[in-house]
């Protein structure tokens, strides 16, 4: 059961949130909990250090394939936009196929999230998840969104 205390804990600990609420598809096509590997844990610690230091976050990752950096970034954007109000995330990819592949990870996060942690959705299409009340007459909701685009789009 998700309590307000647990939500507060999730808001301060992306690694815990990912392990207990997010799912990824592994190399064997199995749906598994998103438990950080060594590189993902190092990225999270580095991000926290930069936030605490109050400096702009600039992380350049020269990456090999299949080390989990893209999944980690998708998870981070989902965590920020699904738990916090008034956030906007834009993920830019080099082409439409890579954009679609990464956005499918974000949609899987939403689909597999615990019901108590699923924000209301106003828009869900090929490029955007907008977390807001679908009913225009009710309260707005989170008013956070994740958008995906390609570098070559206008």
C-alpha cells in the first residue's frame, strides 16, 4: 500500500522509487523491476552532488550500448513528471525510431506503475504524456508533461 509517507520517500529517492515502482524489459525480453546497475547508481549520486552544490547540471555520458543510460534518463524524466507538479521534460533524439523506442519505455513506466502512483492523464499520444485532469471542469492535477521529439524536427 502506498502511503503519503512512502510518496514523500519516493520524492526524495529516485533509486528507491525506480526499484519499487518502475519496470523495464531486460535483454531476455522479461519484464523486471528497474533496479539500478552500477552506472545508473553512479549517475544518480553525481546528479545529487550537483544539486546539493547548486551548480548547473551538465553530465556528458560517452556510452556504450546496453549499459542502461537511456533507461535511466527515461526513468528520471518519468519520476520528475509523475510525482512533482508543474514540471516539463523534453527528450530529444537523433531520429524518429530512437524517439519512439525511448518513449515506449516511458509509456511502460506509466502502464506498470502502482495505481496509487499513476497521475491522471489528459494527453497520451506518440509524442507526449501530459499529466493533468482529463475533465476540464475539475482541478488541473499535476500539470506536468513529458514530450519527445527528434533533433531534425522543426
